[in-house]
C-alpha cells in the first residue's frame, strides 16, 4: 500500500524472509522445501525504492522520542526514528503457564520450529526401527498433537499420512501403520470456528485415517516420555516420544511493552487492545495490527491481519493528502478452511460450507494464490504433485544423527541393544 | 549391485540421506533446496527388501569378531555382525595442521556445512547494509575462497553471481557489485587436473566476472577478520568476514582405524592404501572404497568412488557363485568438468576439451542424470530455470538474525551505530 508513495519505509525483521505460516506444517512433514513459502523480504520489496529492509531485533520503542531501537547482527544498537510506526510482530505459542512443556512439546510458528518438528517426527520412526524393547518402540511410534484448530488438524493429518501411506515400505523391522496418533482438544469439538457439519466430517475423516480424536480433554502434564490428559471418563497417560503443541498462542512481548507505555489494556493472550482505527490510545502515529492485537473479537488468523495491513496503509496515504477523517477498520470475513490429510478439506465461505474435493480445490486455489511470485506458486504445485497427488514420497525429509540426538535421542534410554 | 542378490545388506549412515556432493555449492548459494540433492536412503533402497538402513555412527570395527559397532540416536551401542564389510566413509576438510582455521573458514562437505556457508555469505551482505564504518563495510563485502579445484571455482563463481547479478537491486545503502571476491590457490594454476587451455579459459571467465584470481599463493594465517597469504611478490593481508575453505581433504578417521588394525599404510591425506581388488591386506572380506582410500593414484572425486562401488558389488556377487578369480579394479576415466558462474563451464572427456555453452550443456546433462529419481531431476531443472536461466532470483536464501549472529555477528565489532 505504501509502495511508490511519498514516504520512506523501513521494514525491520529478525529474519530475512516473509513466512507464509499456513503451509508451515508442510515443511514440518517434508512436503515442501522452506524457500517456496519464505521469499526474501528484500526481493518482495525490491522494485519499491522507498522501502528498505533491516535485519535486526526490535528491543525498545521510545514513543516520546519516536524512535525504534533494534539490535543488528554484530550487537550494534540501531536507532530508527519514525513519523509513523506500524507494529506487526505477531504471536508465539503459549503453554498456559506451563513453560516447561515447551521443551517436550514443540510448537510451530517459525521455519526453525518446523525444522525441529521434522527432525523429531522422522527421528522417532528411525528410533523405533532401532529399538529393541517393545515398550520403547511403542513410545517411539506414538504421536500426540495438542489442539484441534486448523494447525493441529493439518499436522495430525500429515503425521497419519506419513505413517500409513508414505513410510510403510521404507522400514524393515517396524510397521509404521501401527503408529498410535492422538489428537487432544480441550473444547467439545475439533475446528471450533467451523459449523457442526464440518466438525463431524473432519472427525470422521481423521478417524478413518487412524487418528484417535479426544475432544473435551485437558492436558495435565507433559514430560519427555509422554503426556497425561483428563476428561469426563478420568485421566489417561500416553507414553509418546513425539508431542506437538498447537493449542495456545500469546502475543509478541512488544504488545505488552506498548501497552504499558500507553496505558492500553491487553487481553488474556497478551494482545494489545487498539482503537477502532488500529492506533494506540493517545498515539495516532502508532498502529498495531495482526496477531498481536485484540480488535472487535477478531481471531488471530491471516485474513484480519492482511486486511488491517491494507487499512493502515490506506490511512497513512490519506493522511499524506491531509485527509484525517478515517472510518474505523471493518473486517470482511471471506471464510476459513483447513485440509485433512492428503486430499480432504473443509471450507466455510459466504455463509456456505464445503467438504471433500470441492473444499480441497478451494484450499489449493487460495493457498497457491497467496504465495508470493509465480516461481513459488509453480514450485509448490510441483511439490504437491510429487508428494501428494502422483507419488507417495516426501522429497524434503533430511535429518542427521546429530539432529535426532538433539531432538529426542538424548531423552531416550541409554541401555544398549544388539541387532543381528 | 547387491539388490535382489541372496545377501542381507545393512547400510549404516550418520544421516538419513544420500548426498549428491557435486551440487552442494548450489545449496550454499540459494539455488537449490536441500531435498533435491539428498533423497532419503530408505527411499533409494525401498524396493530392495534385502537391504535395511540403520541411522547410527560407526564407532568401532572389530575385524577379528567381524562386528561393526554403531551408536544409535539414544546412545545405545548396536552390534552389527558381518560376513563381508564395505567401508565407504568418505573424506572431510583438512586444514594442513591449522585446525584453528576451521572456525573462520568453513568447508563444504555436508548439508550442514552448506547451510552454514549460506548463512555466512548472505549474512555478510546484511551486515554490510547495516555497517556504519567504511572499513567494516568493506570487510563485510570481501569474500575469499581458498582452493581453485572444481569446488572452489564453482563456489567463487556463484558468490560473484550473487554480488553482480542477483543482489544489486535488493540493497539500498550498499552496491553489492563493489564486493571484493578473491580466489587463492597454492598451485600455479586453477583447476589442476584440466589442460592448459581450460585453465586459461576458466581464469579469463572468472576475472571477467570480477574475481581476483591468485595462483601460486599460500595462505599463512586466517582469523575472524581476514586472511594473510604469501606469493612471489610478498605477503598480503585481506580483511574479509567471509572465508571459504575448498583446499584440502582428509580421509574419514575410519581409514586410520582400519590401517592400524591391518597394518595397511595411509597416505598424507590419511587415505588407506588398499589391495588392487579394494580389500584390506590379510582381510579379503573387508573392502574399502571411495574418497577414504588410496588406489592407483586416483583422485578423490565421484567417478572412481562410483566405479569402485560397482566393482566391489560384482566381486561379492561372484564370490556367492564360488568364483574368486577376481581381476583387479580398473578405472575408466570418463572425464571431468566444472561450471564457472551461471552458464559457463569447462569439460574434459575422451581426450577432448570443451568450453562455453557446449561444456555447460554437458555439465547440465551429466549432473541431472546422476540425481536420483525423476522428481528430483525435474525439480532441479525447474530450480535452475528460475535461478539461473530465466530470472535472477535465488529462491532458497533463508536466514535468521540468530543464524547470522552465530556465523559472523558475534565476531563483528560491538561499537554502536545510528541510522537515520
């Protein structure tokens, strides 16, 4: 929105790329290479000479002096003065007061997270193949995903695909189809924001794929060996080496920093409550948008963030022409969707619900459309053709012994075994 | 060669993939994603049910008990008894007695190495953009590659491509074309094994691409800030944040282990001298092949390793039928080739020399042919189309602030700077 306008824009980020998070689970399960969903920021804004990019971490925002302070890779503090500031720092996982769970049940918000998860999932199958103890092997082959929103459903679906369709012929001692795959959700149903028909459809497809779906179930403990959960029927312990956290999110710490500087409130997830025009109270020159803000009860998904970004860009452009009569931000709900396994999906759009191949084609169309650049779009279609539609391979499943040791090996037993 | 034979084969490796090293430099410079040059071992041998794969590190070989001992990810010791053993553990970089240089001038033998190098090279441009001191900026934009064999020539060529063709429009404060790119070689010419015409051609193309080629030059010191080198005309110090080591290799430590157990000799590079049939002295049941062995003065490149592998497979099959009248290994030289930058190459084959587009097309044909699987072949051609032939992008250039800090940031200055 600000490309070519008479403004100088500085874009500060801790990474050099723009990550398309909705496909992150496909990196974690070996379908896509990282590059296709994470084009370099510099390349995205290359043609817009009024935009420059800084690789740095924002550590302080001085609202009085109107200066952002960022740390450069060499430790230098870079002071970035501004007339107008837009903060869009997103969210990270939240463990509801149990931060010690993070070590055992990694979440998935960054490419680094996705790589860790891939090492973990693929490493578990390797360890199962080498295990000499039956109980150990069962724990290696047990996968628990916590949280049945779109991310949890998509991850658990791909783990089921790996176990049932991709990996069976790759192993000699284990039958990967024996893997136990559990989806745990505290709410009474999967996919909260979808209607009941889509929720039932999703549960049915997941169960047909071999996933145990446990709704109305609360996680009470997670450690390196497994997970404990409780529901109406009592408490259950599942011995599982791989636990994936897709349950809670919490806003970037910058939300709290801005809240305490302006007197704005934050909600339970640490999201800052902004004015109807996305500004901070008393600071019309500071906007906050996306997953780190709380506005009109909008969910922390891509569409509100994208629309808020466009809205704020337009407000800034209008101010340049002296027009400050701003209408409040209005969200236009285009719907929402999720894939289940290889070629199933559910979608809600324009008051209608879709399942099966129709929903899947909608999902493919929308997700390819939102990728940046034709090279990435065709590359992604090619990867989907290889991994999902034509063959059953996963082209991007690289792990090393050291990575597996880092992820799960060191947590495993150290008793020796002998193969013959 | 042993697929479907009446033998049980166990393949032990520290990684889960078969790495095609000749294209590793393209991962290090963002052209290819990792997966295309590193298919999973399990998938490569999937159809051959007599072959099983173990993810583990070989820590001991007991030639008397005929048992290999490997460490599993959970620290368990796996004992693998054998009738016949083939050791093909390759080589790693050697710093000619200066192991302390490894920290400052990383080599490139594994995917991990390639990732490090990519972080380093791309991070250097980011740091140059943020630098406030002119000398600091020049050091950020100085790249030195040590060793002008095929790997060194290919890496330095791609760094020149990045600086001159890919990145110039991505930056606002620096002109990446001002980068200083130096290739240092101790021998009197680049590409030792090629003939004089190809050497001259390579030097001319590299110089036209902006690379300073320094032959007959010895590296005397490497530290975090730069490199010191000496030749006929004296000693020179080059301040450079990025140094790449492509000079020396040394055999896997397993070569020395086998040598001391059998009384076999090793050469200067630690490679074990094997019998003419690739067996160890006094141990006809143990073969050693590839970059870790010294045989008939063959160079440590792909072709001898591939041919030795096929030869040993045939010897083992012949023995099954009782035929032990083995002819010694005979190498058939199919030639050798290297690319220079984007679309130049040199090739030597069948007593003839090729340059320019003909050599480049030969290079493309051979390298695509040797990739495993059509999915990877088409994927690689697609990536080359995107990055080399049609557009000037690099699709796979992901870095994060933390990675840059790990690679070079912490070595940089800690004096602050202010941008406005």
